[in-house]
C-alpha cells in the first residue's frame, strides 16, 4: 500500500488530488457498506438502513435532483432522517428532491442556531443574493439572477440540538456534534459502525472557508478543535462538504484532519501574537503576518485563503476599527478621491500611474489608485475601462474562488461606473 497521501489518492480515485479537490463532482460512490456519497458543488451522503435513509445535507436546490438521482441509483428507501450540517444555501435547501412521492415528511435535524440564520436570510434577502453573486458569479447584483432570495428552507428542521445528539435508525447509531467553524450553526456526524465521518464544510479540500470577506464571523480556533475531535474518532472514510470522498483510508483521514487543524491553529496564534505586539492597524498585521503554506492537496487556496482567515481573527478580537485615525469617521470617499486626483494634477496622470504600476507588477498599489479614479470620475469611460482592466488583471493573477470573483465583480462594477463601495 502507498503511504504518500498523493500516491494513495491517485490509487484510490485514478486521478490526481489536484483534479479531485474542491470542485470534485461525481457519484454515486460507495464509501462504506450501504453508504453512498455524491457531490455536485456540495456533497450529500446517504446511509441506507432497515428503516430508511439517513441523509446528510441536501445540496443546492437547483442541483438536488441530480444528487438525488445518484442516491436513488443505490437505494429506493424513503428518507427517514436528514441532517443539515449548517444552514447555507448549498446544504439545507434541496431536501424535497430526495423524498419519495408517497413518503411521510422526514425528521430533520440541525443545530439550534440555524433558525437565527434563516431569520437573517429573511431580513436581508437582497443583500444575500448580491454578495453571493459577487462571490460565486463574479458579477454585479441584478446583472442576472443566479441566486434565489431565500429565508427558511421548504423543509425546516424538526429537531434542534445544542451540543451533541446521538440517534439510531434501523439499528445503526449516529453521533452528531456541534462546533463553531465556518458558521455558528455547524454540525458534524460520525457513524461508528461504518467508520464514516461527515464533517460538513469543516473539511472541503481546500484552505478552510474561515476568512470569507463578505460573510458573518467565522471561528478558526473552534474549527481546529473540532477537526482534532474528529481525528480522535479514527474515521476510515470522509464525506466532505465539498470535494471528493476519502474511502477506507484511516491514515489519510487522520492526516487531512490534523494538518488542517494545525494550519488554522498556526494562523490564529501568529495573528494574536501580532495583535499583542503593539496592537497595530489591521492591514499592517496582515502584511507582517507569515502565513502557513502547505503542499497538501487539501490545503490549497482554491476557495478561501489564509490571509482572509487572519482578518477574521482580527475582527473577532479587534472590532471593525482599522486603527487608522482617518478611518474612524472618514470623509465621503468621493470627496477624498477628488482631493487625491486634484493633488495628482488631474485624472490623466492618475490613469498613467495606474498603467505603469500595472506594468511593473504592483497590482495592489494600482488598485488603490484605481479606486480613487473611479470614485472621483465614475462617469468617464476611460476611467471605467482602466479600472475594469486593473481588476481583470488582478482576478487573472489569483487562485481562490472568492478573490477571483470579488475582483471580477469589481471589474463589473467599474464597467458600469459604480464604485464598489
Ligand atoms: Zn458549503
């Protein structure tokens, strides 16, 4: 047997880990006895029992029929119990597609905080649709409808739990635990008799989504602890929230869980050490931080990235004040931008400087000037094009989905003459 995780992965799946990471799509895959996994953007696991299916997650509503067809290739049993690992749109909104036409409504388990999440969705449906379009489509809101507005799912939870929950279906025992991580409503499931771990989005074949620039607070320290709790259970298979499964390989399961925990712990410790060292402005902390890097295929920045995780640590411990006095009660950006452009001698020298900074590879500095240019002259076609070009270049130079799409969205805003502010 190969001991190198990459070789082992290759042997298991017949493809490289790079091909199989975050965006792995496929199914049905039998990960253990009577246990099926399938993924289309997000993953779904079905445990077949004598009393019916125990389903973990349900996919995006628009992808759920395909995921359900994968599951139904393996079992025609009704859904007895569903668990939502958290209330995100790609996990808790597709259950209807998995139900048999004549079956009773299943029991639906979730952590009690999902209710507050769905209430937030009801309170801010347009904001949520807009940020998801920026994150997943790299577009400006209302350019085209990608995400439905949503509040509660069609099948809301019927059983809410606080810390832990154990249950049996058809003689098979399932253990569910809560952990704050990507969300404050996260649950993960372990089936001891089959050795299968369903970590939800606490494991996604990429740098953990613990930094997301547009979303609510994340908890990388609790997340790391949960990953170590999972490793202690010694699972042999993992059915992740995103990406391909690990099948019958306890060593790979342990390595993925513990390396991801260590990655998060390192970011948290180093960020706190810098906060303690003079409480510098936020952006200075981020610039001074030595971020961990890994060659492991499960720790590549395909979706989120380490720098943003540090930002979330700073936000939790430090509030929203950046540390720059002018940003405590700032002037309107358009006024500041007009001032900068006037000092530069007009918009032309600013555009010229943006072009030369881009040429020399300093995309970050070019972006600051681009923002001022657009805010000072949003109706000027040359400015719109120049700024859109800056952010298209930045998108092309990045690897994480969030960064790429936020820059693509910034280009779309610039093209429309709408400062991304
Ligand atoms: Zn997800």
